[in-house]
């Protein structure tokens, strides 16, 4: 009895060791059949017929569970990346379009300058200095 138990354990480890975890979880029936066929062949000389094997439960090490969780998170992030790009692309196009406005319409720069000055003048603690070219001041100084 001890020998047959060890044979089952060894065969099970051998068969499971040839597969990825995802495959083991998804294709238990096929693994059951593989283990049953190997055990039936090995125990045939002893007059034992293996008619059924069933893997009921797989217990994973805590480190393995964490690794699977990290892998799943990485997969979700990989799938989410194109969705983020699709959302960012229109925003980037709007920024490019907005950045072109000052080059296409020079008065837009002047308007933005006036808006900035109005914001700065709103606070009474600010002092605004407007540098003017001297040639604009000459007619005023002659009077």
C-alpha cells in the first residue's frame, strides 16, 4: 500500500511538473487521464487496474499566490494601456491645436497678455510696471 501511494505521488508530480499552472487549472480532466494512464501501465504488472484518478484540490504556496496576483495585475495594466492612450490622444490633439493659435493669430498673444495683466491687477498688493519704448514718450516730454 505504501509503495502504491508513493507511486501515485511520484507520477502526479511528474505529470504536473510538465505543465504550466494555468494549464493545470484549466485542463484537470486531461491531467487526470494522463496520470491514470501512466499509473495503470505501471501497476499492470502488479495486477492492479487503475480505473479512475481525480485531482480534487490544488494547494498553492503563499508566494505562488502572490506571484499569480502580480501577474494578473500586470496583465490588467497591459490591457488598460491602449484604453488610456485612446483617452489621452484627443486631449493631446487639442493641446497641439491650442498651441498653434498664437502662431496663426498673433492677436491671441496680445489677448492673453491682457488677461494676465488683468489677473495681476486684481490683487491690490501688486505693483505693475509697464515698460514703454522711449520714442513713445518723447511727444509727451516735449510739452
